[in-house]
């Protein structure tokens, strides 16, 4: 049971780090999405 608890804690920490990274890079992600949208719909 303790191993499962350790894995749950590790998973939660990984999710928090991933969310933080996504929030930090939202402007870059938006620029990429706008670029691809322009490439697809302008032609």
C-alpha cells in the first residue's frame, strides 16, 4: 500500500510541474497555434 501512495504523490507532483510548464509557455503555444492556423486557412 505504501508503494501505491508514493506513486500517487509522485504523479501529483509531476502533474503540478507539467501544468506550471504549460502556463509558463502559453504565449509560445498560442503563437504556434496561430501560425499553423494561418498556414492552413490562408492558402
